[in-house]
């Protein structure tokens, strides 16, 4: 790690004292984000890869979702530095590679050695040390070593007992908010997928667990917000936060999620999922069931999961994204496409019904003139909402 004091903007980072200040005010930053900040700020503007960061923060861990852990640490650094990810002053993201920290002015402030150590002392001849003193020193070293090992064993036992008590004493999670998944694809056109998976994960948690799940409308206001999770949890009135990220590479989808106990800001569970297009549809339910098991809130499913064509599912997610973005006219063709690919896709029929209903007056001419829409389509779409609960 770097030494001395690093200055950037109005911030002063004392690497030796592990302290970050803004002007004269000290700023609070947890251990791992602080270690990462020192590492980045000391890298002299070079690109630091995510692999380097993972090795720095988790050198010997076995089960750690390093990808999401890095995202969390970066988010906390940006929060304390008041950074806007879209127009950063110091911490720049290099998509798919890592991060670069810029604008640092080093101020090493070397420390002079004490006067007593300034001049080397002449060595003591071996013959000048009494033999008895050497024997006593050797025995003392052995006893000190035994004592240190004994104290370490006691410490390990005490820490283990304390950890068990802390885990069993934690209040159970009874309510949860699913924060909008971060789109790490580096492609804004994939935002529909991140928002769609967030919606479906929220829905599946409400169906497959007894947890009180906060609605999409209440949670979406925190999309892209860089604020402490305990603060968000207090505002939403929950004791559990689920956050994660999603990235699509070609046809493969990678999603990471982690469950956080909000009052203590501690991680309870994390998992990564890699899916091909055929398995993407079941991803939200698989994650929801794992979370329900971890929180001991699982309930029996009302019905078996119905097969959904992946292409129809993708069209439905695109339509849903446009619908919630306020573009009902743009959503309609995607909902229609989903119903045409899979005629028994109830959620798509419900979306189509909603989009028609929202613009029935303004788009009546469009409905009547579109050759793809016949009277049977309108009948199906108007009754779809009532069947959604049985199939989705």
C-alpha cells in the first residue's frame, strides 16, 4: 500500500493512519473500501484490473462473490467521495477491465528516524555475552513462544463462540426490498433486462416466501442511487436488502445477488448464476427460492412453473420496460409479439391488455387498422389479467 498522504481535490488520504478527511472533517469508510481506496489512489493513475482488486481484498477466501464485493466497495467509495459515476472526478470506470484513479497529488512526508537510531551501534562481540545469559535467553524465548501459541488458541476459541452468538442472536429477516439490479453489460440497451429481472425477482419472492416484499414503485426510486444500504432500508421500513448485478455476454447471462441484513450492514448470503437463453426464464424463481430458504420463509408454491418460450419472455421484458418508462405505444408491439410466439403466455396478455386499455381512446384508430389485431386478440387481452395469477 502507499505511504504518506495523498491529496485529491478537497480530500486528504493518510495511508499510514488509515484516515480519509474532507478538509478538516474526517470521513467514515469501512475497512475493505478504505484498503481499496488506498490501493487505487496509490496506483499513480494506472489501470487497476478487477483481478488485482480481488486478490488484494480476498487473498485467502474460498466462498466469496468477489465480483459483487468489488461493486459494493466501489459504490461505498463513490458515496463518500460524492462521485457521480456518469461524470467522475477521481474514480474512472474502464468497462470490462477495472478502474483508474486520477487527480492525486502525493505528499509522502518522510519520517525521520529517532536520534538514538541515527548512528549505528558497534556490535557486541560474542565472547562478551556470558554463556549463562545465552541459555537463559533461549529458555525465555521458548516460554514466550508457548505462551503466544496458547493465547492464539484462546483467541480463536473466543472469536468462534462470539461469532456463533452473533449469528444466532441476529434478528430474523421478515421484510425485504429488491434494489434494481445494476447493468454491468456496458450496453445501455440491456437496461430492460436488468429492470425486468428485478421485477420478476420481486414477484417471485412475494409468491415463494412469507416475507413482506416492498413494491417495485417504492424501490425503483433508488435505481442508481449511491446511498448507504442501512439508510435505504430505514426509509423503506425493511430489515433485509437484496442487491446485485447482471451482465449479458453473447447469449449467456451472468447474475450475482447478495442478501444483506440492513440494521447491521452485514452480508448473509451471496450467489452467482450463469445461464443460457433457455434457462434464463427460471432464474428469478431459482434465486427467490434460495433466498426464502436462507431466511426460513419458504412457502409451498401454488402451482408448478409453466414453460415460457425464451424469445417470448425477452419480448415481454422489453414491452414491460417500455411500459414502465411511460411509452405505452412502444410497449404494445412487444407484448403482441410475445402473445403471438406463445399464445398461452398470460403475463404477456395482461401487458397487452394494459397497454390497450391505457390508450384505448387515443389509439382506437391504430387498433382497428392494425391487420395483426383481430377481435379474438382483443377478447383474449381483456381477460388476460384474470388468468395471470394461475400461470405466472
